[in-house]
C-alpha cells in the first residue's frame, strides 16, 4: 500500500521478475532466483509474446474532475522498454555522526 503514497502519479515500475531464460510461462525473481508464485496480474495478462520481464503497471482514468489510478498489477513487457525501477530490500537503519575536519565538517550515515 506504500506505492500510491510514495509515487502517487507514477504509472509503471520495473520489478525483478522475469523468465530467467526459461521457455515456459514461469516467472522468477532475479534477485533470489526463486520462482514467483504470487502474481497479481493486470487485466488481460500475462501475454508472454509481449516480452520476458515484469513491470508493475497501474491503469488509470482521467476525467474532468480527477485523475484516478487503479492499484499496480503485474504486466509482461519487453525488457528493453524504459521505466523506473523499484527494489525490495530489508529496511536498514542508520544513525548520523558528525565528522570534524580542520576546514569543514561532514555528516556520515553509519548502519546500526
């Protein structure tokens, strides 16, 4: 549920999902090599002929009153198409330290 808040008007993002060279219609997470079993597909998807990679795509309606986006769902695309990307990673907490120098100071972020 964080995606509509963080990227309110961004319609599409690359994910780490792709076929990893497989001929079948199975998709894998490139970051782990694990097969992707939960795939919330967009309407009329998957269409393997469209490509080998997965994007999160939000359908939208534009009216005179509002711009309304549907939730992002997976869509098969050609891997060379441009789109911003998102990554799933564990949350890392940092603390900020001040580093003094003779002519300046710097802030350093140290993993906790």
